[in-house]
């Protein structure tokens, strides 16, 4: 008599092996058997017609603050994620002295678009050291396990104070950072992350600490990973000096014996740069380094709407006169022909992203329901306008008013230079690539990619019609075993006896993403985009049913997942 048997499902076990019909038996928090006819159980879940998979492991989220108040770690928890890794892109909240707190809030606000008032209201700051932070996280029960990385911004600020932003670290500074990182890893951090891109700036416009860190500083931090015998070194970089970036990343991995993972996306100017970067990673691996390109499963796109941070008219002076009105009142005013004419006749901003958003209508698409993240050129606002014989900005204006002003337009910013997802497919098929960059918890006003796991199944494994799909077993492996192995999570990521009973039961044929929507449920009434899914019949964490047909059950077995440093 088992505690639980999930019976008659199609098991996709995370190894990349072919799907097979089988039962999964669970006792306590462990899988005890996978096979046919596993017998009776105290509780049975009927998985007929469903996929049975490991719980998803998301390697790139920004829930560093949200996990202190949100037991569901939403929206990731709604999409089958059972383990989430925080502390990415070099931003986070530990270690932190009281004097560091406001700076770390401005840093997270600027880099990840999480409003400062939300962070000020929500963070309890019942920690100083990284070990204290992990203990504080463990005091909040949740539906998802959390693993935390040490962010360079917090480490540098703790050591250097106000000097962290603009000054080079001294030898004493670097030695102090080495000790902080080593001790944080020994306390349970699963990695260290930094940002090297000037696009990442704090809310006051300053570059993130570490943007211009020397190779020496980064190598010494790599030595901390070596001494701890654990951890992943994560990097956000724009590869301004590609050779130099690969040089120090390769040396860090060789010195530390640890993997270095870095973001790779298709840009709009250097549209083939991703190919060089995959090749650079392969060459480094041939030289004994473990460089792991991290790939987003869909284009990085801005969601534009009247409730969002940006849309084609958000810098328009005439629009600014009504921008602060409640949505319904704003929509009513925008329907006034005189207001419409004033807004549409105003020239676009002369430069920057505001100009791009107000003029590049060939790159702007209605998102739709269900959302279409690989739209063809003929569905663009520019193409719609051409067919109608109207101005493109007028078409965009009218689309923004749809559904009472709640409709969204999709602007693929990165990963869509060719007008399709073929470059992303090739990246995902690289044998050394890691699926990630979902950014759960971040970019509250214009991005909602935490739903990436559901998208991977619906788009890549089932629905794609603009090119080859990916086998469902490969997609599941990218969501489970691959990130679990990278971070050394040896107890999860595969459905096998002895592994943790983190599972999803998914009605694959009817799995569907709902359109993103704006809600105001953050501390201090802050807003964020969320996205729900239909088709998750059950999600289990450590053998406990946490979601039943997408509804939280109230079970909150989630804990902090700590690394296991070498003795």
C-alpha cells in the first residue's frame, strides 16, 4: 500500500528517453517505483491521457524579494515550477548592512523593473549575512523550493560601500569579496552571479556594481567557488569585447572547476553573434572549461498596453495629459476624436527606445488569445495598416483600446531578428545549452516570461507551425534534468526511485496559456503582469499535492535548497 500512485499516465521521465505508459508510486517525499500496475495506494491520481513529468526547475528567476511574502511564488508556481533559482544578474538583497538597503533596492528596481515602493514595503530585512538571508527564507512556507545565488552587486556593496559603483576594487577589497563568497557558498548558496552589461543600471542611472570589475576580481571570486567545491558562476554580458569575455570566463571555469553560465540571445544588429558565442562555448569546453550558454525559449518581448510601462504613445505629450487617469476613464478620453487626433498627430520622440516603440510597427503585433509568440510578418500592425489603407500608429492606437483597454500588443525585442524562432530553435538544440532567462518576478510592467515552461510544451512540443518542433521528451529534459544537474540538485529532475516526488500531471492535449493580465497585488498596491495556464491537473512538491487542477491546495512544503560544499 503506497501513499500515492499516479496511474495510467504517459511518463516523460526527464532523462530524454521516449515517453512510456506507466504508474508512479510515491511514499513520503520520495518516488519509490515507476512501472506498470504498481498496486493500491492511500491516494490515487488518475493520469489517463496525461503526461507525468518531474517538476520544473527554473534556473533564472528574480523572486529574491517576492519569496519573502508570496507563498505561491507566482506565476512560476502556477506553471509547474517546483524549484526556482534566485539571485541572478548580480542583483539581490544579501549580504546587506542597513546602510546598503536603499542602494540594493534601487539596483533591483533599475535592472529588473520591480518598483522601489513595492520592495520598501515588502522586504523585512531580518538578515545581514547571506546565511541569515537563507534562514529568513526558510521561515516562509511556500509551494516551491528556493535556491539562492550570491549577487555581485550585494557582495561588492557590502565590501566597498559607495565605492562599489565606480571604483576598481583594491587587493583588500577583492580578498574580502573572496571570503564573503566562499562563506556564502558554504552556508548554502548555489552560485554567484554578476552583470557586465551597461544596459543594467540602477534606478538612479548608475551602472551595476561589477560592470567594470577586472578579470583579477572575477578570477579571485572563481577561486572562492573552487575552495567551497560548489556553485555555478552566472554572467550577464553584452559581449562588447567578445574575446576578453570568453578569456576570463574560460579562466574562471578552469580555475574553479565549476560551470560558468551566460546569456545568449539573438540581437537585432549583430544577428549572427549568437553563433559565435555558441562556438566560443564549445571551444572553451574543448579546452577543459565548462561554459554553458543559457537560452530563452521564446523571444524577449515587450508587452505593450495602456496598463503597461510602455506603448507607442507613452512618451507622447498629449497622452501624458490623461496618463494618470483610471483605465476606464482614460479609454473613454482616448475614444474622443479630438483626443485621438492630438495624440496621433504628435511626432514620435526623436531617439531611443521611445522612438523605436513609436515607429517600428513592422515589429509590433496583437498578442491575441491564445497568445501568439511567433507571429508572421503579415500579422504585424504595419501589415494590418497596409491592408486597411490606414496609418500604422492609428491601427496601434485602436488596438490598445480593445477589451476595455486591457488588450496587449507584443513587441519582440530580442530573438526575433529573422521574423521567426528558428534561431532560438537552433540554440535550444545545442547539446551544451541551458534553457533559462524566464526572469520570473522581474520586469513587472512589461514582461511576463515566467510562463516559459508552459510555452515550451505548447509551442515547441505541440503547436508550432512555422518550422520544426522539438520532441516532448527533449523539452521535458530541458525543464528538469538539465538545470538540476548544472546546479548539483541530485535529488530531483528525473522520475526514478529514490528521487524527490516533485511531479507534474499535465493534460497535454488541452494545455493552454492564457493571455497575460495586469494585477495590483504586490505590497503597497504595486502592479505586475501575470499569466495563467489551463491544463495542469496536479503538481506535487516532496509528495504533497500543492496544486489541484491549477488551484493551490494550501500545502506548502517548500524549503530553501542549499548547496553541499566539499568538506
